[in-house]
C-alpha cells in the first residue's frame, strides 16, 4: 500500500506542478499505525515532487493507544507539527459502547505526553449526543479535556448512517435512539463553555484557540484546490472533483497498471453556488455577499424570499455585507442551506 501511495504521488505530480501546498494531512484511516520509516518515505516523495510552502501545517490522525514518547519524537523529526487525536470520550462505558479499542487511561497518558512533546499543536475529537448520556456527562467531558493543553477541539454530533451496526442496534432496541433535544443542549453548552475557555467557535463542529484553526480544513470550506492520495481519496481542481475507488485491492491493482481507478464530476455554476452556500454558512467567516456578483453573471441569484424569513427569525445574522448563522441557526444549518440552494 505504501508503495502504491508513493507511486500515485509520482504519477500525479506533473498535473500539480503549478500548485503550492500549504498543508499536508495524513488521515481518513489510522495512519498512526505506520512506522516512522513509512511516514518518512511518504514525506520524502511529497517534498521531492511537489511545491510545499514554507512552514506548512502537517497533521497526522492518531488513536490514543498508538502514542508513546518515541513515536512522538519520530513524528516531529519527520516534519509533523500537528496531531488530531481520536479521543471521542473520556468515559469508559461510552468508549465501550462505541466499540473503541483505546481506554480512558490511554487518552490521559497520551495527553500527558503531549505536555512535554515538541509537537505543540494538538486537536482532539469528541462526540456528543450519545444515547444514555446527559448534560452533566458532557460538562464533565469538556472540563476534563480543557484541563490539558489542547488548542483545538472538534465536537461532532453523533449520527446514524444506513446499514451501520448502530442503526441495527437501535432498530432492535438494543441501543436507545438518538435524542435530538439532548444533542441540542450539549451543542449549546459546548459553544458557551469553550468560548469561555478562550476557544473561538470558527466552524459548526470546530473550536480553536487563536492561531490554531485548522489550515487544512479551511481549504475545504473555502473551495481551494486540494489533492487526495489513496483509496477513496477526493481531489478538487479547476472545477473538477475526482475520487479514487474505495477498494484497497482494486486501487493497488490500478496503480500497478499506471492509473488510480476512480471517477470525476465537473462542477456546474449552480453546484459551485450551492457549495458556497453550504460551506460558507458552516464557518464563522460566513457568506460575503460581494461574491454574488460573480454568480449573477451566470444568472444565479440568492432568493430573498427564502433568505429574509431566516434573517427575521434571527437564525441568520446580516452584518456589513456578510451572512452568518446565529447559535440557533447553527442547529438548523443543513435545513437553512438547503432552503437557499439554487
């Protein structure tokens, strides 16, 4: 697999020779399982074949049980300067319910190690809206996680996807169904609590101390070009979105034959408009209405009859030519965005 990732990087380098990359992200799986030499070989290929900006943000996703002093030092030596830690919960019963491999002790040990690590940009993932929890549980989670030197927190609302084990457990009443009121109350509490701790709520699911916002994720939210390598990886450039096949064996077979198998789509102006609405409303930067001039040239406009009721109800705030969601608006972000789609 590593050989195929390297081969794909080399194969696609020519198409990206005029692009400068400001971030590198190892994720979408469990890259912390790779050894230091494997990671170094990937980075060597990237820096040899691509134009990388000075002081790029380089992130690796990791599970708490993969962390020790030696691996942290090796990651730092390889150029990694940011860690995204899949904590999910600091409660043993919740971790067991989620079928997570790590224990609470692993989380605490890894967070303690970060205190003396050379890697100082730390992000943690937490999940709220877990059936069987309450607001006191969530308060304790946030109080504990902010007691460490954490600079970025991603708090995701638990969702049920079709065909997953969780859906089957809920259908068979083995697990309690999701409680929307609980999730709403936990979301509001996180917003208020984390802002009080110095975290800016800069995207619906993301909080950061000043200067620690994710550069990589911001590229997605602002529609910048990005290159994805590996099975199921997506890329976007010049209005074309492409993706590799989501099948390891078929991916490797394709790479060995000279081309990563996958598909692509050309984004229409309406696609671009709708994505601008959806992604912009998720961020604290909001929608800058001067961008509408560009879309107006294509005959695409923002429907004021759909927009005005959201402004009048206080779900959308309009300030200095920018539309932003209020806290109550964030709770209905998907519905609001869909109503404004062209």
